[in-house]
């Protein structure tokens, strides 16, 4: 038994121990609160997150620009190229290499013109025509694009031999026509081969028909780089060499029609440069930016989109300008076209004689059966 006196002596000790224990608990609780405050997560800084680039102004621009421009190109392209095709078949004019190449060029440009309504729909509204037609649209565009560039190169080579090497070209005239048909078939096959990436990688992304997905930047860089080299730099080099030699030959001739022939050549080269150079410059720059991972400047990106849309439409002008520059500007095609319009009842007999009589055919190198394009 514990005596009352002993309890009285122990009570102060117990009270002191309880007070000390309570103070220790308070200190531990304060330390825990301090540690939690020190290691708490900071509030996020939303300024560090990237913001999406707004492209509303570019979409509004496309709503009126692309359909208007594509409609004009489509109508002119269909009219001009159909007239070339009708003229060739109506008069059975496949006597020279240039005639064969011009016919194939008209078919290529006609295909491109027929695809423009689908391009206009794709640029303004959601694509609802399915993946097969989406792939077909891009494939037709690339096939017509590559075949046109190759045919323009072959036309310049043929003009070089027809004018600068007129004697030897006239001797091999029958063989040249056969070669032009074979080479035209090869050109279409090569254009189809270069269009295989469009068939494979074209898809519908965000309800829009696009040739590449967002994660295929290395592939896009490679394909666009090859397109610039094969479909622009190489044809430009061939045309520059051939036409410069032709101009040199014409300047040495003493024919009074040579100045007109030189003007035709300058028109051919000018149309090619005006239509193709701006687009390929923009394409080259976008390829470099894609290789670098893009740009973070929204205004710069929108400006590049505007430049792409405008220069692409200018490049498409070739499908409606080629018939006038390469076919109807020549004497024979122009005469055949007027005769065709007269036979179809679109031109009176008096007007036909007004446009055809009194026109002298040029002589020498600019008036052979192989000079359809440069006959003034």
C-alpha cells in the first residue's frame, strides 16, 4: 500500500513531466508544419505553356481567294487544252516531236484543271468525299505536275535540234516521231513513280485531305527537296541551255522573222519563270523551316501560309497558259485553230480569210514542219 504522504510527494513530479511532454508535442507539430510548408508544390506559371497559333485570318482569306482563283484557272485550262486536243485530232497533226509533246502536255494540264474544283472544296470546307478520292486528287495533281515539267524539258530539247541542228533533225524526222511517242510514255511512267508518296502517305487529318501527317517531317523534307530538284531545277537548267543556244542560232541567221521567233522564246521562258520561281522559292524556304522543326513566330507562320497559297495559285496558271504559249502562238496551230472554229460554225468565212490571208510563212529554220512552237 502506498501511503498518502508518498502520493503527495509524487504529484509535483508527475505534473512537471506532463507539462514537458505537452511542450514537446507542440514543438514537433510546429516542425512538421514548417517542413510541409517548405516542400509544398508551387503554383504553375501558365505563361510558360505554348499557345496555339491562330490562323483564322488565313482561313477567311482562303474562303474567297482559292475558289475564285481555281474557278478561273479551271475554265481557262479546260477551254485552252480542249482546243489543242481537238485541233490535233481534227487535223491529225502528229507529224513532229513537238506535236506529240504538245498533245501530251495538253492532257496533263487538262487533268490538273479537272482536279481544281476538288482542291477548292478541300481548302474551304471539310473533306467529306472519302480517303480514296482524297488520294486520287493528290496523285492526279502530282502526275500532271511532274509530266508537265518533263514535257516542257523535252519540248525545249526538240526545239534545240529542230532549229540549231535543223538539217540532221529533218533527216531523222520519221524516227523522231516514234521516239517522241516512246519518250512520252516513259515520261508518264516516271511521273507516276514520283507520285507514289502521294498515294501512300495522303490521309485525312482534322477533316482535311493532306499529303502528310503531322509526325512525318523528315519524310516531307525529303519529298519536297526531291521535287524542287527534279521538277524545277533540272527543267530550268535544260530549258536555259537549249533556249540560249536557240537564241544564239537565230541571232546568227539573217531571216527577217528571227526577232519574232526570239520573242516567242522569251515568252516561253518568262511564263515558266513567273509561274514556277515564286512557288519554288516559298517551297524551298518552308522545307528548310520544316527541317529545323518549324517556327514559334505566329505572325511569320501565317505570312508563310499566305505566300504558299498565293504562289501555288500562280504556279497553277501554267495549265491555262501553256496552250497559248506553246501551241496557238505558232503559225500552224493558230491557222488550224481558226480553220477548226470556221468548220464548227464559230467563225464566218470572211473573218477567217481576214485573219489568215496576207500572212507570210517564215522561211528557213523557223518555217519547217518541226518549228510549230517558234513559228511567228
